[in-house]
């Protein structure tokens, strides 16, 4: 009969000291007789600073860590160095690099990385995880993957480019990305050689690669004029790829995409702060626009307030609000100061996750205090596929987010590079310094009080 380990651990929050932990481990059957009631449990996780490499532990290693019997990282297959353990939940957002926190899953979030135990991720598969603590059963688990800018025109061609990452994208219950190519060239190119269009067949290739929704709030959706923009929206939707951020008029462009998985509702909105694609208006095709530095002048308060109103309304309808802004300066790892300001307002309006695009380079991430939980803001994931030539434009990060109900529990950033065929392929962490070093240098996952 299968067993799980159930440990007595008092409930605690990030703002209070936990009660002392009873170190006695009691094994109970994973299935109980019909006349008994199974205990309500949740995972007891082993968490490290999000900057550390992933930890894959055996159950025996996890037990020994909990007892404080491992004091060097070398014994866990990582570079040698002193290892400390803690059961404190206070300060997890500032967890030292040398420390493993042994805490209830209720205490963790995207500022830390949790270890697998016997190959089981406690946040993605909590019921199968072998270390359990008394407490409320976790809410429904949903995985969301977000990628950076996808350009399937000019020198980039469809599924051969998407195929190396398609298994990873399809594994998530929801996958979204920003498409910087029209599916029509029914009109004169408005940006010369930088006008991007792809054949309508790529909609099937996007679906086959795992995409569930497409963001069109960017500066290339209008590259071939109004008819091409409207045709692109129609073709994608007819191909079972709902779109958001652009449309045949302002009302349609503002309409969110809402997708449900296992009873959890996700809502998606996007806006373009770069210009070039016309601003959608009453009876006028275009993208949802919020004018702001550095490309479209000073911050347009009326446009931002309108968008914040859309976020608030959506937050009342769904469990998770995801916003994809197209913003910032190209070819830099450093976000513009205005991005931080707008991000705070998006969080205050109810956005749970904000993932930016357009810089073509990876930019940092931050946690921003929201009305209920912290909001993760990723300023740029870089290009997912694009035919640019400099090293920084051919590498990026895939964001793999894990939610319990409406709460973001974990964010995994997967580094990749494009080869000569422009296909993104994951790279090992030890070879990803040019991607991860600037990302972490400019990231602040300690949410302000």
C-alpha cells in the first residue's frame, strides 16, 4: 500500500513566526478504509532562492535536510559550500542563497524555487508528493506558459521553428504569446522591410505547437493596413486561436480572452505602447493603445485609466488576470522607469501576472503588491523566434507559471537560444549565463511592504 509522510506543522504566514515543528514523522496509508476519513494535507516543501539551480531530491535526502543532517551543497549534487536549513517563513522573499527553507507550501511563491522529491513537483502534483503537512488541501492546479515575441514572417518559417519547443508548450494547460506577424498582406507594407506577414497556414502550426491564445497588441499587427489586420484576427479565430489586444474596432480590440481550465478562469488583456499599429477607435481597426515613454510621448492618463478599468472589470469575472503590454526600449536589459510605475497600477487594478514584450532582449522581473496577492511583473522575455542577428536577440526565457486556483505559486524561467534555423532550444543553466545573469541582476522578487 502506498504511503505519504504527514508531518504536524502549525499554519503560518509570511508575516508571522511559525510555531515550533514537531519533527516526528508519521506515515499513513495513501488510501484509507471506507469507514475512515483521510486527513486534510498539503505539501511540506523544500525551497531555495529562485536564483539557485533546481534541486531534485530523493525522499531520504529530504528527510535528512529536514533533520539538519546535510550541511554542504556538494551532498546534493551542487557546487560545494555551506548549507543551512530553516523552518522560518518570515523573509522567504529574501531567502539567502545558502539556505533551504522547510516550510508548508502555503508560505511559498515565485520568489523561491521548490525541490522535487522522488521526481514529484509539490506545486504541480501536490497529491502525489511524498511529504505532506496537515492543512487545507491545495486548490486546483493550473499551468500557464508565456513566451516572448513570435515573428513568423520574413526569414522565419512556421512549424520547423516552433517544433523543438512544442512539447514544452503543449504540456502546459494554457500557452500564450505575442504574435508580431500578420496573416495577410492585403495592403501596402507600412514599415518597408520591417513589415512582417506569414501565410495563414501558421495558425495550425501555432495550435500544433501548443498555443491557446494570441496577443496582437503590438507595433506590427498593422503592418499591412486595416484589411490585413481584420483578416488576421478572423483567420486566427477561425483557426481556434482566440486573440486579444487588437480588432476591427475599439470595442472588439478591448474584449478580453477568457479561458477556463478545471474550473479556474483565466482572462487575458494586452496593450501597445510602441505605436506604428494604428490605435483602435470607434469603427476603426487597430490595437488597444496606451501612449507612454519612450516611443509614444508622455503617459496618456486617459488611455491608461481606460485600460485599468478593463483590468478591474475582468478581475471580477475571472480567477486570474494576465496582462501583456508591448512597451519599453529595444536592445537593452534595463526597463524604462515608466514600466515600473505602470506595472504598479496594473497590479493595483487586479492584474495577477504582467509579461511585457518589444525590447527583443530579456529584462528583469519584480513582485508588486496587489490587492490580495503579489503580482509578478516580467518586463521582457526577449524574442521567442525572430530573424534578428545579434546574440541577445537570439536568446530569451520561457515563463512557466503554476497556479493553485487564482494564486501564483511558482514561476520557472527556462533559458533558450535560437540556432541558425531560428528555432529556440532550451540551454542548460550552466551555459545560460548571458541570459540569466542580466535577468537576475535587474530582478527584484522581494515585494515591497
